[in-house]
C-alpha cells in the first residue's frame, strides 16, 4: 500500500510522482538514505532542497563504492551552514526522540 517510485534518472524527483506524493501528504522534512552517496543521494537532496524541503541524510544509511567520495559528499552537504541539508548518525537521530 505504500508508493513505489521508479526513478529513470539520478534524482528521485526527475520524471517521477515523488513531488506530488510528498505535497499531497503535506511533507516538509525528508530523511534521506540510499546509494550512491555522491550521485543519486546527493542529486535527490539537491532536487528536494530546490523544492523547499528540509533534508537530513542518515550517514550510516548511505554508501559509495569509494569511501572518500562518501566522506566528501557528506562534507559538501553540510557546507555553508547546510546549504543542501544536514547529516547525522542514526544514533543521534534516535537519541533526539519525539518532541
């Protein structure tokens, strides 16, 4: 019963219904995970940011064939005060808990 997004490009918003699904559900914040960190994940976060979503990437829930690429991408996402979004460990997210 949950939506399945068949993405034809690098980002999850390109030529998909993801934007309309999120808008219909009133979403403002996205928790992002997936592979590869430096291509599909970063592209999706940039697309989401351009559409006004606030994004958090869970560091352990993403991967790359090249560890240095993943680390650099995490740094790029956090750069300039989180210009694309933020990153956090799963543990940090779980410790925050509901407000």
